[in-house]
DNA sequence: TAAACCATGTAACCCGTTACATGATTAT
DNA sequence: ATAATCATGTAACGGGTTACATGGTTTA
């Protein structure tokens, strides 16, 4: 958990190019952004209300169909300033992994334990799924090289995530093979 | 955040070979274990009390010096069973990165933005620090190859963490060089 | 004797998840 | 018609951090 209310800055960032509703933000988190940050609508709506009260966001209402109200939020000058400041603020220090595979391996600690190969299989499987998912996303978004240029940051972090998964899978398979045969 | 009360299992794991006090657990998190999992004493003590109430832990009191009371906890049979079950339970699915460098890069998104090289410098710096820290730890613990065999899991995850940091640093430096000169 | 460390707890608060709750619109 | 999706909220709870609070022991 980033305790520094990062959600607020992500929202500011997502609103920095165009106005959006809370629902739009929610959809972002279900789509591409969700690979890097996500929150539920039950956290998004109250947060945006608070940000409006604090003068970081402005809103206008619009009607779709007969009565469905949408609330479009946009950045105020204070909101823009808040975002700029955060973007320039130093990064936090690196926090513990808190990854269940890692901690289980630490606690079992014995290469001959029969639970070790199972653990590796599970870990390999979930990273394969994740790797495939990210690769799919890449194809969707960045098959066109022009898109890669238009969205430098996004392409970069997605590429990096894919490489990381590939490297992790290679490491896992290597260590899996080295396990003592029972 | 692992929402599944992982702390409880980490505590069970740390108690599985010898009895310890809450303070001992806290010290573990400040030392080697802390690279992979950590919690504060204000969370540890109440959690251990609850685990005792639930019959997972047993405790005995001891006096150091004239009156300083220590409370040593150990696993009950129920506690051992709980730990075994968790160790065999399937791993959770992979969660979003929630890393501030990543999300900032996503939000800036423009290779020509002057904040990008600064961001890279910050990221490189904090990973260098972390890499050095982990390498130090390795020297401390695993210079002796026999220790590496005695603590297979620990050696493995530490090695993996070091490799990951090294690979990440290489990637960061490569991309930093590719940035457009201003 | 003073500082650092040992040792154990509680309280307030923040972030995030799950569940509760409601109603409109669109596509089949 | 009905299911899926759009749209916006609130409530309860769990896990984690910071701060509050207290006292004993060891080491320089």
C-alpha cells in the first residue's frame, strides 16, 4: 500500500487531459490503467467529492437520455498545481515485497520439502497468466508503432512489465529444474 | 497490501522452529525478514494476543533481571495446522504494481517532458541504494556456502531480489540513455 | 547517570475491500 | 421484456501506520 493517498494523484492525472466522471475513472482502472493502479468505485466517488470540496476539482452535471445524471469533473488551477507538485516530488523508498510466494519460500526454507515444487508450479502458472495478459494488452494498444510514440510512458511501463514477467518466468523455470528429484 | 491477514501466517512461520516474544518478531522485521515482510509492534502485539485467544498460540512468561516480563509464544497444534494449510493454499492472483515511478511515467507519458530524466535519476538512485543493501545482506548471511544450503529458501529469494534489482537498474540506465537530448 | 535498547501495550486515523442500495439506459 | 451496462452513492470492516503511553535493563 502506498499510504500517501496516491489515488488522489492518479485521479488528477487522469483528469489532466480531459474531464471525466467517476464512472469513467472506474472504467480506466478496469482497463489498461488497471495493470498499474486500481481502485473501486466505492473509494473513487467519495475521494472525488472530497477533492471537489478541497477545491482541486470542479464539476458540471449533464443529462443522458431523460434523467440520468452524469457528473463531469475537471481540474481547477489548485488541482493542476497539486498534480505538478506530486509529479516532481521525490519517489518514496522501496518497500518490502510482501509477495506470498516469496514469503512461503522463506518459511519453508528446505530444498527437499515436497511443498516446494508445488509452490513453484503455482508461481509459474500465475506468472504465465499475467505475462499472457500483458502481451495481449500490448498487441491491443501498441501494434501500431505510432501509438508507441504517442504514448511513450504507457508503452514503456507496459514493455517493462512484460520483460519483468518474462525474466521472472525464466528464473522460476531454471530454479524449478534445479530442485532435487524426490 | 495482502488483505488475507498474511501477518498471522508469517508469525506462525517464525514461531515454527522456536518460541519467540512479540519483540523478537518485531526485530525479525527490522532485520533480514524485513526485506520481504514487515509490520510494526503496534500491529504485532494485538495480533498475537488474538491468535492466542483463538488457540493458535500458547504463551509462557519469563522474568529478565528483577521484574522485566517477557512473554514467549509458541505454536499449538491448531497453530501448526493453520500454518500447514496456508503453506499449501493456492497463491493469490497478481495485483497491480502500485509503484509511484511507474504511475508517474504513465501520467507524464511524453518522452520530451523535462521531468522524465529527473524521474529516471530518482528511480535509478533508489534502486541502487536497495541493490547495495541487498548485496550487503547477502555478504552478511551467505558468504559461507554451507549457510546457503542450510537456508535454501532464504538464499533463493535474496538472490532473486538482487538479480531483479540488477536487471531493473540495467533497464533504467538503457532507457535513460535513449531519452531525447534536450 | 544518561543514553540506548528491551519490552508491551492502546488509540486515532487512513487506505482499501466487500457488501448494501438505488435507479436509468441500451442492446438483444 | 430482460439482461447488461451506465451511473452514483453509503456502511461496515480489516489491515496498516503514526502517535501515545509506560516502565525495566544494559552499556558507556
